C-alpha cells in the first residue's frame, strides 16, 4: 500500500473568486509594506509576520484549501513469452544437432530461474506465433512444432498487446526470419513495452540458395524468354556455383556464377521454349558439403507457352489445284509460318537438259526428316510418295513427331495411292487408316458422320448446309480403332475425312485431292464459298493442339498454390467424337515430380462433360497432374497439367537467422538482445503502470472555526499594535 498527498484549491475553480482574492492579496501587501516603513527593528518584524499569516489564512479560506490523501497499490503487470513456430525454426540452431525450436525449449527449461523470477513479479503468459499469435499454456510448449508457413513479428506483438491490459515486456524467441516485410517498417515501429529478443542461431550458418524468382508466367514458343532470380551465399570464402535450368525431360542450359561470402547476386537466364502449352521448368544448384539449408537449392516454375505463329511444313508430290488452294490459305494467314517443298520432277523423269542448267534443288530429306522436323508444329503431306525421296528409317521420325505432340495431316491423290498412304513404312502406325483399296473418280457429295457432328473439324457442315460435289476419293478398307470417320460420301458411305489422337499429337487423313472444290458454291455460276477455308482453319487449330480443341482438358484458375490451400481443377471429358462421356471410369493422379510420391488420387465414374475436382497438398514442390479415361482395361484418352505448391511468401527461401533485426527491435523498445547459448538468470523489466485500488480521503483546512477565530484575532491584534506604535 502506498499513500500520496495532494493539496487542492477547490475555491479557486471559480475564476471570479481567484481574481478578487489575488487583487486583495496584492493590495494588502502594498499597503502593508508602506505601513511598516516607519517602524524599526522587532516592531517591523512582528507586524510583517502577522500580516503574512493573515494573507495565508485568507487564501486558505477563500481558496477552500484541502489536503487529499490518495491510496495506491502496485499491481503485477503482464509479460508475454512469444515463441516462433514457423518452418524456418526447423533449421539448425547454435546448439549442436538440434533445431532452433528445440533450442528454445531447452533454454526455457535450463533457465527456469528467469521464468520463476518473472512469475513472482509479473503475470506471465505464453504464445506461439507464425503469421498469427495463439495463446498457449506453459505445458503445451513441448508439443510445439515448426510448421507455420510464414512469420509476421509485427502482427504477433500487436496481437499480444491487444490481449493484455498492462503489458510491460515481451520475451521474443525467434530467428528473425520475417516474411511479411516487418524489416521495412522497423524504422517507424513504436511499441509501449520492452522487447527482449532471444536468437537461436549460431551466426555460423552455411548456405547457398536461390530466391526471388521473377517470371511473367507466359512466353511465346520459339521466342527468347528471359527470367531473373537471385543466388545468395554465406559461409564460404569464395566459390563458383553451377546454375542449371531444366525442362521436364532435359537440361536446357548451365551457367556458372562466382560468389563471395555474404554476397547476393542477381542472375538472368535466356532460353527459347519450343513446345506450346503449360510446361514445368526447374532452376537447380548442387548441394555443397556443409550446406545447412539444401531446401532452397531449387526453384520450380510453370510457364504457359503460347503460340505466336504456327510453324507448318507442307510437302507436295506434284503441282495440283488442291495444292494451289491450300497454299493460298496458308500464305494469307498471318499466324502461319509456312515452309513448302514441291516435287517438280522425280529422279526417274527424263529431261533433255543437263542437270547443271536446272534451277531445281535436290529434295532435302536429311534437313526435313532427320534434323528439322521437331521445329514444326504441323506437318502436311499432300499427295506425296516418300518412297522415291526419303530413306525408310527416316519415316520413324514422323511417328515420333506425332507421339511428342505434333500434328500430322496426309492428303490423298494418285501418288498417295501408290504409296498406300505409307502404311507399310515406319510411320504407318501414326496413319489412322487400314490398307488402301482403290482410287475412285465420279461425283461424290460429302456429309458428316451422324455421330461426329460435335467434332471441331465438322463445324463447317453446320454453317454450309449444301456443298458442291468432289470428283476423286481414295477408297480404304477401314480406319484404325483410335480414329474416327468425320465425313463420308453420300454415295457408298466412303470415308473422306478421318481424324484421331496418336500419342500426345493429332492425325488427320483427307482421302481426296479434290477438297478444293468446296471453295465454290454448289449453285455454280462462278460463285465461291468459304467452306474450304473454314475447314482448313479449323483443322490447323485442331492439329496444333489448341487447348480448347482437346477431348480431355484440365484447367485451374492459377498454377501456384500455397501449402494447404484448396486446389480446384475444372475437368472436361469428351470422347473421340467430342460427345460427353458418361459412366466411363475416370482417374486423376497428382504426382510429386522430385520424389515420385503420389500426393492425391481419385477414381470415379464420369457423370457429364464437365466436373470439378478439389483437394489440397501440404508438401512443397512441383506436381504433375494426370487424368485418364478408361474403357475396360485400356486407357482411351488422357490429359496432363502442372501445379506448384510452395510456402507462403518464401519462408524457406533464405532461412538465415536475422540477428540484426532482433537487435534493432530490442534497442528501439528499450529491451535487450540475447543468444540462447547465454545463461540468463534475470532481466530488468520496468513496471510502467500503477493502478488505483482505493478511494481518496479529503481533509478541508479552511472549514474550521479555529481558522476563522485565528484570522479575527490576528486582524484585531495587528490593528491594536499599529495604534499603540503610532501607525494608522
């Protein structure tokens, strides 16, 4: 219990009384001074003392002076212990062979005197925090795990302040790895309590890591793409680090970066993506001996590679009206980059002119089929017989080209008949036809196959109800099981347009070289139609693998997800005729690219063309998503996608202990910085709050008859003495 006395002048709360009293005292002093001037010695002193006492008593009465006694008691203030449980606290500490969080637990046990002293003088509360603070009991400390996906020191101490009525100190146990930008606002940070910061780091961590990847997420195929990132090193004097950029199945490039201890260096890498679609890339550096944090030695990112121009290779066996019309479409389409080779003479043609005088070049079989085929998106063979120009072994590359995602179109004609549509060659497996039976001439009207009206290549049938006849058809014995007849003749139901998926690519067979006749109106009289143009523009989109033309499609609103965040995939499932699949077994599998672990799997029966799949993944990493459509024991179609799961705001990108932040935080708030390796018995916590626990007691000095009586006696005595000593 503590007492505090205070003098109060309640009467002077009235301004008028204060003014009148002040005037009276002033005049009384002036007249008193003049009145005692004639007196000498003790007489002057006696009169002066009496008049001084009179003034005091007048002030006591007029000011209603009282003495107030206030009763105070010291109450215990609050002290909070904040324990960091983010993922970076799972890293190596200054203590041998234990994590940072375990070092905190050990410190609290070994320094129980510190905790006991605080408990004796303060109200002690415990909190765990990552991006938020949560109150815990002292007994729950041993069960804490470093699982938080971010660290927000500023928010945590603010939350503790709001929950406390009289916070005087915070004991902050953290590595200082703040992911929410607290370091940027530290200069303006104000906090009413002292923060005592305890660091679990040794200051001798060693790490080479990647961070701050900058990627737009979109690129154009066959165009240079630049990405930037930072590589940081601590713990080695100087070292050369090989940095490797990898695609899904190959190393794209490697660069070497020289680093000095404590240095962070920006790196820019250029490469040219060749394939269209969603692709996964990884930047890696090797794990050096002594690297304490190998988790940040790789960064994966997804790039949506868009097609700027469709690169198309057209081979024609001989000049023909079909070639002329097709070339016209391709050359006038601004988004098509056309490379065209036409055979004008074969090795067996007799020419009466020396070859040296001919301007024709030899057919570049090596450059096309062995070296350059993979640089194209679509390959069209128009009435072309490869037997005379292409080594049989090279045709295997055509099949591989389609399997890897290329588009192949074979167009009929008399030379195609002779080649039997290459069915007996190495590329035969990629052609959707059985053996060729004969060539037929006549008038044939096209119509869509009744069950294939939804196919993208048959859209032009809906727009053009009547089409002119064609005059030539390559008759075949049938089509392969993986292919679909899209259009046939009304006369004899002969297949004319056949399409199908092969591997990751698409194949189109046009069993006629007179499709160009669709460019004219069925009414004749020289009028034209756009049916031929519309068909080939749709065909090019479909052959090039445009996502919206796929049978099975996986889409998501984004490619990168936080750890534990819900992943929502929209899937579309259509059969090879682009009809909704119902009751077919469907499966989806999410596979970790690095370790092959299955993160999610689901099997169900399809109920409609569009469905939603939802799940979440906690483990960071890059993942392949594969969806398959089953029919019996066979997989009849599939689609792939990519996604990345990572910690929020890069908790593990640079997990060095940030002692500088902790030191500055302690200094700015009047606290102190400690290492957990130190033994701390007590800390100086100043109690900043005193709380009133009793009522005040008031004793008036003016409201007493003795005061009034004494004042009257002093006035009378002073008057009597003035008269006796000859004063007025």
